[in-house]
C-alpha cells in the first residue's frame, strides 16, 4: 500500500474547513482522509501556523529525529565510559 501525500494547499484548505465550523469527522469524510492524519495536521498548524507546512516533512518528525540522534549519542558515550571503567578497574 502506497502512502498518500498531500500538498500544503490541501492541508490548509482542510484546516480552514474545520475552522469554519465543520467537525473533524465531517472534514475527513468529505475529503477522504484519515482522522489521525488530519488531527496531526491540526497539531502542526497550532504549533507553527501556515509556515509549518512549507518544508517537506513536519516539525514533529524533525524533533523526533533529533531526539533519536541525541539518544544514540548518549548511549555511545555510556558504552565508552563503561569500557573505560572496566579497563581502569583491572589496572590495580
């Protein structure tokens, strides 16, 4: 199954429909989009406004990538420190 992509104008149109008084469920039914997708767009819009849709990928994905990178770096540092502790403990 191929993931469907939506352009900025489509997302902003969907959000404006919601702001005009339509429920999330109704907007999703009218446009044929999953509710979870639309709710994600609303969160992104609340966080960054229209400019949040300018770049490919959204800010939440970028934040998650940064967090994962920091976690990987911290795990690497921890492993190095464990090895160093083992080496220095044996030198007594």
